[in-house]
């Protein structure tokens, strides 16, 4: 909710700035502002072109989160020389009305993306207990959880192809939002139906709709300059990654709702703690669908929403095409693996905290499994935004990737039950580990896509009119990882006794006329979850030690390879004949790059 409030305040500030700019450009105005100042952020000087690429790094940022214009026109920065027309490097059209609609369109995209991400995670707190409640097979829990991303994996390329062929985003997004809302409404009837497969169906439909999140990156790539790309794409993805981390806490607001039993009324079976997150997500997404219809305008040549970077013209040859395709294939594979391993952890937070740490005693304790990950994600988003303003060279997407990958590895290592399956680790390890997980994942996924988006711009001659396809393939790889991770870890681990037995009551389960299921045996020998009680004193997370150790090792290997690829492809500059590649992040400035060039 604080993010939505921020968005509303930001939109109000944009409108105020827009009114001030419109007065400066009104007919009859005199002075430089009326004739030479391009439309731009209020704190920019506007009389000079913006730097792009690496030349913008290290420049203090203004209130918009972007560097102010330089005092002197720079030379060709990072392979994208300044064009003759200063306004072509600005994000905003010269026409005030088109500039206003472009700002509204961007914020409509951000807010709808936030809502779709909340939909994904709002059920995270209750989905695993609900799956046990409707007697789902434990070996298929990973499939049910990951079916959301299975559908996104299938439909993301379809939406990408759509926007590439039509250059229109609004229709595709509205279809996705409608599918997502329908899936959430289906989820609301799971307890009433008492069937686990209805959860599977609901998440498939909702996930198909959420696949439109992949085309958001395509929209921002086409409508922003390299200089503003990190801030715009970063804000778009950061809000979604934060939503995925804090969404589970929505369930905490409804802990007072009654728990359904077999004898409960139909109303309680429809509206209860397990299903209300689905209903709420459906209502929010439906309402924002109408907001999106009103606020978003498709980019066209007439409204000047598209931005064309003007750089050195390159003749695409086979070697250049092959270099990009190899980089692209390796990069999205690595990003998919990071997503797979991290979401394997996320999907099993309840199982780990309840089975291995034995910290869940009743329904009102479930939120504790997610609070640290959510806090870490929010904290990372705040630091990221402030860091881009105050330390932009340190907080650019490439430098952050060198750090946040190892944050993920640290989080994985802290969650391994080193002393064996029957060891109950101190809760502090869980909280610190999941905080590292939430913060590092939020920043890593944002920076991975920003880096790729800038590479797509750098290789625009290779990509052509297929930006939607390439960025949708990236989203497809991320979705594939989010599907595979929960599926694998769900099939290998489960809440059970040390012997692997599930739903155990040593004195026999007592089925009351009200539908409640009780166990009266010693608390430290029972293992099972019922509609109203958590008997976890005798539980462990089965195979937790080998599975979590293997995931930590795999994550470490993936991060090492990813950083080698990042290092090799560090520069956004298209090299000319006789020029060597920049070998390290140490060579930052244009002057240093020119000294590194080989005379021709």
C-alpha cells in the first residue's frame, strides 16, 4: 500500500510539473524557455542533450532519479553519439499533451504490474496449508504452486509476438488482466469445492494473464533512452519484486476470519482466510483494469512516445549477430536458473519454518515465515532508489549484479540445516537468511533485465522490430525457473516425520461432528496440518539437508558463471574497427576508453 501511495503522489507531482512546462511553451511566451528548452524533468536545464550509456554513470541525480544535463556537450559516449537534434535524446515528446499521456501511460503500466505481482504472492501464506486442507497429494504441491508460472512460460512469447507485430500494448495487457482476474475468482471457490485440482486450474488461468508482465519491459525499452532506462525499468520491476515479497503479508490482515471445516456454511467456505487473498486480488485487478483503459495510451509515431536512439550505424554481419545470440541465450538461461533456485526457496518457506524450525504452532503464526523476506525486499527497494540518486556509479545495474548475486548465496547457506534432519536451528538463522534472500532477489532480477534491455538497444541492428520477442523470451525463462523450482523442491521435500511419514497421530485422529480433526497424543510425536490446528512438534522437513545444500552449491556456480558473462560483456559501447573491448569496470570514462583504443 505505501507503494501505491507513492505512485499517486508521483503522478500528482508529474501533473504539476507538466502544467508549469505548458505555461513556459504557451503561445506568446518569450525568452529561451519558449524557444530552445526541450520538455524534460523540472530540475533539468533542458538546453543540452542528456548523456547516455556509461557516460551518465557517476553523475549526481536530481529529484526525478536521473542525472542533470551536463554543463558541456559530451563526445560520443559509450557508442551512442549525441545527435544533432537535442530533443531526440529526451524521453518526453515536445508536445505537452503527448508528454502528459506518455507519463500517465508509464505509471498505469507500473501500477497494473504491481497489482499483478501482488496477485502472485498474496496467496503464498495460505496456499500450502490450503493444499493440505483439501487433501492434495504432497508430491504434486510443487506442480500446483508452479502452475502459475507454467502458464506464464507458455503465454509470454505469444504476448511478445503480438506487440511486435502490432506495435500496440493496450489490447494485450487488457486481455491478460482479465484472465488474471478470472483465475483469482476461481481460486476463491477451492474450499467450497474441496478439490486440489481447482487450485491448479485457478493458478493456470491467473498465470496466463500475468504473462503480460513480460511486455512491460518491451514497452519501456521502446519508449526510454539508455540514460533513463535503469530508473524506469528499475522502478517497474522493483515494485513487482517487492510485491512478490510483501504480498504474503496480505493474509495476515485476515487471520481473524473463521477457519472452514466440513460442516461450515457455504459462505464461510467461500470467504475465509485461505481464499480471501484470491478474492481481494481479483477485485483489485478488475478495478485497475478500468484505470488502465483510462490512463494508458498506445505509443504511435504521431504521439512521439517511441524513442529512437541515434548511434553509430552498424552493418549487421554474421559474427555480430552470432555474438548477440550467444550472449542472449546464455544470459536468459542463467537468469532462469537464478529464478528457479530462489523460487524453490520461496515456495517452501512455510515448510522449512514449520517442519525444520518448528516455529508454527497455530494459524496466526504463519506470517512469521514471510516477514523477514518482505522486510528485506522493501529495504532493498528503498536503498536502490536512494542509491541511484546519491551514488549512481555504485548503484548502476552492472555493479549491483556483482554484489547481489553473492547475497543470494549467503541467504541459501544460512538456511541449510547443517546438523542433520532432526536438528532444530535457531530462528535467527531463518530470519537473517530470508532477509538476504528477499533483498538480493529483488535487486538481482531488476538489474538482470535492465542489463539485457540496454544490450538489446546496443544491438538494435540485430534485434530489429523484435524487441517484444526478446524481452518476452527473458520473461519466459524467468517463468520457467519459477515453475521448475517449486516443482522440484516440492517433489523432494515435505513436512513429515523423520521417517518420511505424513499426517501422523500416534493415538489416532479424532473426527468430530463439526468436521474438526483432533489429535490428543504427545505434542512432540505428532505431525499433521488440519483446518484449525498445526501438529508439527514431531515433524521435520524431509531431505532438507541434502536438498538445501545442493541448491546453495548450484546457486554459487550459477552466480560465478553469470559474473564472468557480465564481465565479458560489460560495455554498452559498439566497438569500431581497430578498437579493443573494455576489459573491466575500471575503465569508466570516455577518455579512458579512447586511450584504450588502438589507432587505425
